[in-house]
């Protein structure tokens, strides 16, 4: 995971209370899911960039 995501999750956990626990947990889950999706897209974009068929374009 990205360092910014890790930091954000750590900070969210610091402010977690019994009243906002569900919101914080849902936000953390969303951040983790988005981080995985972004990494996947990044890898896909890199693959296209370095694809020999794209070198000719």
C-alpha cells in the first residue's frame, strides 16, 4: 500500500471512537480497496507504455 494511505489509516484510527467506529472502518476499507485498484491500474498503464507494439506509434 501507498505510504500516504498507511498514514491516513493510522490517523483515522487515532480519532476512532465508539460512535464513529463504523464510519472509520468503512472509510479504511474504501481506502484499501482504492489503493489496490490504483496499483492495478498503474501496473496496467506501465505495461501499455512499455509494450513493443506501442513503441511504433
